[in-house]
C-alpha cells in the first residue's frame, strides 16, 4: 500500500475518534472516500451508533463514489440490523476498492464483510494501521470478546502521594488546564464511576462542563454497597437530567428509585462490597464500551488489584497536600507501559496502558 493510503487512513481514524463516548454500543468508525486523489466523501458513526460512517461518507460522495476507494477504520458490517449492511452499501455505490484497518470481532461480521466485498469483485486490503484502529475501539473489542467495557482509571496525585487534601481545605490538587482535560475524558467515555465515599466527601456532579460539550456527559455510576448515598446528593437531584445507576449489595433503594436513580442489586465481592466484575458485566449488557473510573482510592485500588484497570490517566501535581490528606492507591506500574505524557501548566499527565492488553488478540 502507498503512503497516500496511510494518510487517508489517518484521516479516517481522526474522524472515528469524534464518536468516542457517543456511539455505544457500536464502535466509533471513520470513513474517507477518495477518487482520483480527491476526497469526495467522509463521515463518522453518528450519535447513538446510527447512521454508520460508511453511510454518511457515501451520502456525501454521491455519484463520485463510483470507482473510488473507501478507507474504513473497521471492517464494514455484513449483517442486517437496524440498518442495511455497510458492505452492501459500498458495493451498490460502485466503490472499486476498500482499505479496512482491522477486522470486526463481532461474530455477526468477523470477516464476512470483507468476503462480501471481495465476492462482489472489489479490491480489499486489510491491516493498514490496524494497531491504532484496534486501540481506538478497544472498548468495543473488550465488550465483544470479554463482555466488559474498557476501564480507564483517572486520578490526580499530589507531590506527597495524596489524591485529596484534608477535609475543609482547598479542594483542587491540579490547575484549570488539567481539570479541563479531565472533563474532556468524561466526554469521550460512555460512563463514569465513583464510590459512595466520593459522593459523601465531595458531592460531585460528574458531568462534562466544557462549553459546547455539555450534552456529552456520560452515564453516572456509583458503587454503594450499603446504600449510603443521601437523597440530597447532586447525583440524586439531577438524575432526571443525566442518568444515574447505583450498584449495591444491600436490599432497599426505593427512595433512590423514586428520585429516578436506577438502583441495581448485585452479588457482593470477597471484600463485602459490590463485585466489580459483576458491575462491568452489567454495564456491558447495557451497551457501555468505555468506563472512566474517577475514584476514590479504595475503588481505584479495587480495580487495580483485580487487573481490571486497562488504562491509567495519572495527573502528577507539584502541590503538597499535607497532613490529613487521602493517600493515593498503590499503582502496580510494573504491569503497565507508559504511552505518553502531557504538560498542563505545572501539572504533568502520565498515560499508561496495561501490558497484558492486546486489542488485536482473541484474549484481552
């Protein structure tokens, strides 16, 4: 494949990234249609997962799609769902060649889309920027193959190893730039999770508060093994605006349900709290592919200890929290690979990925 193929696939991947946090349970896909070196159509999977990227790009290309090449970040679907298969749409539009980054692990597709295209006489190339495409949709891959979402753990850690100052003091460890990026992370995930301790201590909103992205606030999830969340909590009072699920191991929850909070009772884990694997399984059944865990330390440690934190977003702050602060969890960084760093003023973001995680393998 030529260098121009790589350039167009990179374009398609950037388009696909726009759908993160918006398209579950579907994958975030990008498509670029090129004819005679000119981009004639492009698109990404739309909010709610429909229409698909190929449909959007073909609509933009119109008759110019005939004889063109389509660059798609995931194998075009071959099955009839709420919409006809994208492989069939590409064939009907007269596309001559398809470059797909990676095969779709969904058993309803899994090579069938590629076979349909080839059987219709289209030239098909598979594998260009496959690792990048799989990493982008790692949450979708995990949901299909492991029946759980991708878990990203985000925490801010002070210079003296704390995730919060003593109660009653200054709230923030990080500056505005780091906090804004934290809200961007919320916008790119389907759900955000905290423990009841965080609700009691901080009374958070857990919404995306970046101008123009307010409508991208994720589903809000609380682990509350003993149903301690008070009825006056912001999460309860705003549940009709942005949905809230509370997972508990206790009986009850009628008051929460009356306030439009969904209270789900699951089996208790070995520590007496809600079983984290059961929580992830239930979220996957609901179509969640990307879960952002924001704290606190006990919840974070639970995901780390069970090997369920796939990615880490750790903000290192130069601030000294001082006596009475809440200690950070123990990060087993020997099990992770540092994938990048970013600077937000005085705060440094370290990004890690679990070494055992391979979105291209049959086991993640």
